[in-house]
C-alpha cells in the first residue's frame, strides 16, 4: 500500500487541478486576453506563459502584446483554441461537444499544439486520434479521414512522425481498398493523395516490398586440430556464446573475443525473403 | 457514420493548408520589423504577427531561406552601421599609441586613455545591443529554431548571429587597413593598457573591462563552440599572460636591485593578491590560476635563489631575527614548491656555516696543546681552558639549535621538510666535530656536578631534555657511551654528583631514546653503588658481631665494582704501568688487617669472586696530630683531619714510623709501598708541592718531582680548617689530552670491532649464505643506532672471522659470498 502521505499528495494534486479549472471558468484575476476573430478568452498570464512557450515569449520583452495585455492570434480555429486553453488549465480536453469529426479535430489540435508550443498536448491529441481511427471501424473510409491527412501534411512539420505514422498505419492497412479507382466512394481520398505528394510518397515507400537484411555473417574456422572446417555464424560484438563445432564437436566456453581469433572473413549478406 | 455529412464550419481565413504564401512579401514584413527592433523601436510591433509569419515560412518548408536571410540581415546591419560606430572611436592617435608608434607625453597619455575608454564603452554598447536584439529575434524565430534548426542540425540563429558579431566587428580592420590589428587585437591592447595603468597605481573602470571580457568569453574562435576555443582564451588571455610575464620580470629585476628581501616578499604577496582581485573584478576567474603561475614564476620561482642569497636575504634575516620576513620567504616558496628547495638549501648552508664557526671556535679554545711533559701546572690550566671551551661549544650548539627551532616554529609553520633539513645540517656539523661525543658527555658531567645546583625541577627537566636532544644528533653513540661511563664512574666514586636522582632520570631518558642496550651497563654502575652501600653496612655489622670493638678501628666504606660494567680506566691501570701493576701494593698492617677482614666477609657472601683493590680510586680520612707550635691561643697541639687518596694515606703512614726530621726519598717510598710511579708522583705533588696542602716538605723545593728528591713531614703545617681536603692533581673530569684520546679511540675501535663481529655472526647464523655486499649492508643497518661502521673495518673483521673459521668463502660464486660454518 502506498504510504499515507502519497494519498494526501494525490488528493492535493486533484484539488490543484480542480482549482485551476475553476480559475478558467470564473475568469477571476485574469490579466491577459487572447483574441481570435471575435472571440476573446480571459486568461492568466502566469498560467498560460508557464504552459506555452509562445505566450511566454509574447508576454515578455518590448513587443506590443506585453504592453497591451492582449495577444491577438490569427489563422486558427476558435473551437480548437478553446480546447487548447482548456487543456492548458486542466491537462485534458474533450472533443465530444465540437461539431467536427474527432479525426479532423485532433489533427488540428496537433497543429495548434506545435504552433504554440503547449507541452504534451500534441502527444495527447495523437493518441486520441489513434484511439478514434482504431476503434471506429469505418473511420478510415470517411471523407474526414482524407481531410485530416491533408491537413496533417500541411500544418504540422515533417519531423512530427507520431502523427504521420498513426495515419499511415491505417492507410497501409486498407491500401488495397483506398487506392482502387473502381471504389468510387474513395474518390475523395484518391483526390487528396494526388494533391498531397509528400503523403503519397510515404505510403508508396511503405507499400514497396520490404527487404529483410540479415545480420552480418562472419566466417570462422574450427580450431580443432583434426577438423579445421569453416562456418558461418552471426555473432555480434560483445555476445557471449558457447560454441560447439558441428563437424568435430569441439567445444569451448569462451566468449566472442576468443572466437575472433578464428575469424576468416566478414560478409554482409542480403537475402530477399 | 456519425461524423459523415456533418456541416463543417469554415473560419473566415483558413489560409494555411490551401492558402498560398508569398515568401518575399512575408520576409519583407519580417525584415522591416527587424530593422525596427535594431533601432529600438519594437514597442509597436506585434509579436504574434512576426511569429506567425516566420512560422508560416517554416511550415512551407522555406526555413532554409529564412535562416539565410536573417543571417544576411545581421551581417549587413553589423557590417555597416555597427562597424561604423565602433571604428569611429578609433582615431589614428589611439591606434598609434597602442602600437607604440608614437611617443605621447603624459598629456597625450591621458587623452589616449580617454579615447580607449570611449572605445570600450562603444564596443560594450554594441555587444549589449546585439545581445538584446538577437534575443528578441530568437523569440520571433522560435519555430524556425526549434523545428528547422533542430531537424537540419544547424546552430541556432542566436549562435550564428554571435559568430557574425565576431566576424563583422571583432575581425574587422579600422578603415579597412590590414596593417593595423583588427578590432579584437585593438581591444586586447586597450585592455592591457588599462591593466598596465592599474598596476602602476591608477584607477580604472573595471566594470567596463569586465563587460568586454564577458563578450570575449561568450564568443568562440570558430563555429565549434568548445571551451578551449573561447575568444577570451585564444585571443586575449595569451597576450595578457605574456605581457604580465614581461611586466613581472622587469618588476622582479627592479625590486631585487632596489629593495631588501623583506620588502620584496611583501610586494610579491601584494602583487599576487592584486592579480587575484583583478581576475575577479576585471577579467575572468578562469585566469586566476594562470596569472598566479606567471607571477609565481617571475617573482618567486626564477628569483628565489637570488632573493634568498641576496645581502638582505635569509642569512640577514636569521642574523637579525626578522622572523616575519622569514615567514614571508617561506610562504612564497611554499607556493611554488612544497619542498621549498632554495630555502632548505640556504638554511642548511647557513646552519652548517654557523656550526662550523662554533667548531672552529672550540678548536681555537682547545688549540695549542702544550706537550705533556712540560711544566705540569700550565698544562693543567690549558686542559681546564679546553674543558671550558668544550662546555662553551655545547652551550653554543644548544643556543644555535634553539635559535633555529624558534625560527622553525615562528616563521616556517613547523614545516616537516624544513625540520628535516635543519636536523640534518645540525647533525652534520655536530658530527663533523671530532670530539662531539666527548664534549656532550662533559657537558652533562659539568651540569651533574655544578650546573643543576639551585635549579628547580622544571629547569632541570629542561636541561635533561636538551642533553637528550643533543645526544640524538651524535652519530657515534658508542663513543659517547664510553665517555659517559668514564665520567659517570668518576662522579659516582668520588661522590661528585649533586643528585643521584637526576643522574637516574638522565639514564632513564637515555633508555627511552637509545634503548636498553645502551643503558644496561650504566644502570649496572648504579646497582654496584647501591650494593656497595649494603656491603659497607653489612660489613660494619659483621665486624661488630665479631666483638672486636676496637675504638681505634678504621672505618671502611667500600665500593665493589663489576669489572665489565665500569669503564676500563677505573678498573684497570693504564697500560704503560703494566709492569708496575703486577706488583702488589703494600698496605701497612693496620690497613691490611681491614682489607683482609673485608675480603673474608665478602668471600663468605659471594664465593668464587675475585676482589682487586684499586688504591688509585679510594680516599681516606686521616687524623693527623701536628706538634705544638706557637699561635695566638698559646702552645697547642694541632689536630687536622686530612682527606687524602688511598695512596696518599699509604705515603703518610710511612712517616708515622719515622723519627722527627728524618726523610724518605722517592725511591724509598716506592719500594715500601709499590705505588705505581705516575700515581706516586701525582700524590707527592699534592702532598708536597701544592701550596695549601703541604703536609710534606720536599728537598730541593721545586715543582718537579725527581727520583732523588727527599721528603720530610711538615711539622709546621698550618691551616685554618680542621678538615683539609687534599685533592689529587687533575682528578676531575675534563677533556682528554692527546694521549688519552688516542687510547680512547683505540679502545673504542676495539669495541667496535667486537660489535661488528657479533653483528656479522648474528646475521650469518640466520642467513647461512650471503653475498659480501648484502652482508656489509645488513651489518651497517644493524649497527647504525650505535655508530657508523667503517666498511674497511667490516672487511677486516670478516677476514678475521674467516681465519677463525666462523665463515668460509663460497668458491665459484659470481660475486664474492660467504657461508656460515656452524
């Protein structure tokens, strides 16, 4: 059982989260406005700046925002920003009350998280996305899925592998359906693929027949006096093996470094499977 | 299919995924904002707008171009505007002065200094502005830094901008003239110039320099940002250390010439502290150990020898008891070398010289020894003078040692290395005095007889300690033992010791210092003394029990000495008396009876022991009645109690049987007593020559005693005292004359020979076989606590042991080796 003080601590942590949520809804002591179009959020500098590097930089220094106490943002979806601010205060958000498909919503959340450098938000959004497409059987075939892919490849940066891999995994699993011209219900998807070359290239790479590269096979000879037969063996550095010669039964309990003195050649072998 | 066909909300501007972005247009927005930032007019700019534009560019995969444009922008800005501002502060006059190309007067100096400060201030300003602006740009370009730079492993834009500052500002040349140093070099010159002023006692703006040093510390020589490539290290520090070395070399020269060593030390210490402060307040703390080494090298390491040997150096300080200055010298050298080689060397030399002076002085005091058979009395006086010189030598040695001990404690922090050095040199000069062992023993002897009189226990304690300390230095412990035994023997037998207690304390200290072996025989001497007292008392009782209560009986106090324990000269007669010593001394019947009586008593107690009577060692109290002579009290018989040596008693007893006025010749006296000639002569001298104790008259009256001299009883002897002590000429402990010393040496060599043989046999018995070299080494090790054996002597002893078949040579062994023969 966890020590008593840990229970206390857990309770305190929970209380902290509750208090922070209250702070968000009550809008007490707010000292910063975030504006997007005609929407305004009244927030707390201390909290927002601590959770987002973008807001931290905006509120520091000599720029206009620091003086006015207003950060006006552009090019974003109000419902996404709303949930992002929720997340900033609560470490969670729910997309159920949005009108957008969860797939699309979460991709947009990833983009916002990356743009505004909100810690851990992108990871949460990706895992939510993964949950939806894996659990809603037909999600992969929806128009929203195709739209989500298009947005993912244009609004997040290339090095965000988690988001891309999650989407690609689903596409590859259903590639035989999605890419067939005769299935017109996927025309939207195919159209998207045609317009999003970086996505198509990645799918193609995954669909190509994979090569299996075997480890390096070294050739050794048996040190037994009457044997001297040669072998192939895939021992790598640092590996401890007990070795028995197939031909004469020579046995030695020494490790790899001892083996090394009987190595004849080092051959990388590529075998197609 | 809950989501399918849901109405989508399209926000008014959704430009990102589909919207086109014109790079040039976007960059123009950024560039104009950057200009505003550099001109410190950022307050109207929206961070969000700039960030968003930069974000868009990177998202559109134009991060590469953005990065290059920003760098280009900075290069332009630094290369034109900032460079111009800096170069403006470098007028030709300043550049010339820094290069030493013009010789400005002091007025010019001041102007150059002002110009230098202006330059520093401008550079500081440029650097600080650049930092501020770049930190703002970095904020704006955060997305580029975190995404583009991280993915492509480019240095952050901030780092690149810092390198640009180095390239565009620090590496630029004033008016594009390559023959001048670049700004970085100029900066070095200006800073070094300021430091020079501060070293000369001026006040400078430390903070101003510190900021510029910060800049150098924040920049690197190339794009590898490794610690060793900091501009501070590659550009400034080297020059700083080099110019400092030059400065301190010159200072060292000047100080050595102009001030005394104490001042030199103080100045050096101040300079080191000053440089430490300078690193902290003006430069970088990372330089502290390096500049310290420079100062230590130039002012201490390379100068220590000159300093110590200078006229006002260590010798002067020691002579004049400048303990604080010595402490400074110690401090300084300890900084550069924990072994303090120069100070140690100097101290050793000085101690050795002072010690040698003492030795020489003692030699002068003891010099000009008159041949022995010349007039006896002057020779004795000479011997006494020498004894005084010997005692003075020991006192001087003690004083010297105390002096250095005090210096060691006060000035050298009781340092172990120095202690060893002092010990070694002291031991060296003490042992270089050939008679040190004898002198030390004499010193103790003198104190035991006179020195401790009226002293408190504590003072005596100190004295004993001193004696032991000195003894520690003496290498030839065996020689010392020989002399100590001799001196102690005389003290004990003649009752000259002031306190047997103190004597015993001395012995127990020696025992602690030198071990049991050393004191066994000395303790034996004390035991003999105690036993003898018991014997005397026992004999008295024995006589009483015999019932022979003769009132005229002679009281006997006897000392029975164990022959091996006591020094040879007390138990054996001198060798040249060998012939005479075979003759038995003839005792008159009254004495002989007593002698026999005691021998009987003794043999009863201890059978099988031989008693050998030592007439030369004993004393006797003799009551003498002198005939009436006129005196102011009228006619009276005079009785005196004479305290004389045993021999003198025998001589006087002869006159008992002689009619008044009759005489005896020397030969007659000798024939009737068998006293050895030299003893007889000495006793007759005290009885007949010494003016105050002239119990006998001699004819002819002269100082020398000749065979044909005649002796009469002096009936007219006069003395104010009832008791008269008739001393034997030169019976006290004094330094030996040459003949005696040769003898002592010979005896000592003999006993060393035995000690060596014993050691060799002990070693061989254990090891069975050993090479010559090993045997010699082990023998020396074993005997080291007693004396330093002479290798030749060891060789001879080994030869002798082989002859006597204790050992044999191992034939056909490559190096000469021996085998033990059981």
